[in-house]
């Protein structure tokens, strides 16, 4: 029996004020896709003077091509998170929710298009923003992260 396993990657951003989620996905998410995603974020928020984008220490984020593209997008400022500290990045909590709600023990292992459709539906529900998502990831509450964000 052969495995028809698929690999699919998603890169995303969570607006810390509105709960809006932007994402890009594909079989490959490398430096070109990261550059494309930064350009997407730049277009998605034309009304702001500066976009602060959390970046973990995935080596693609510091690739010279990506850094050069960021230099050409002066409104985007990367915020470098500590190494091995996913709890500082609220989008990691969204990925956890996605895995738990959609991917964990699903019944569609042989129906790859259906799996992807369910993932899209899950992420697309946050396109207009979501107070519930902000609560889930700890950006609206009495927690430490929410307190820091809401008082700065």
C-alpha cells in the first residue's frame, strides 16, 4: 500500500487589534512566498503608517532576498521573537486551534480537497476580524500579553 500523503504549508498574520487573519498557502512556502505575503499585508492595510509583523527564527525570514524585499517595504517592520518561544506569537495559538478543530483525527484522510476546503473555511471565518479569536489567543483579556499590548 502506498501513501498518497500531501504536504501543504500555510503562512499567516493575525491583526492584534481586530482579529483579522490573512494567510497564504501552497505546497511550498519559501522565500518567494514570504516576500509575496509581505506584499499582501502591505496592500491589506493601506491606511496604517507602520505594520509590525512578528517573525520567528525560521531561516527563511532572515534570507537575504526576504530582507532586501523588506527594505523595499518601509512600512513593514519585523518584530523578532525569541528563539523557541511560540507562546509569544499569538498566531501559534490560532494554528493550535486549527489543528485541534479541523486536522486532529479527521475523517477525510483520503479526501485531500475536502481537508483543504475545511482549513480554508476555518481561516476565512476570521477574514473580517474576530473578538472571539482575540480572546482565544490572549490578546483581549486580563492576561500579561493583552495588558502589554493594550497599554503601549
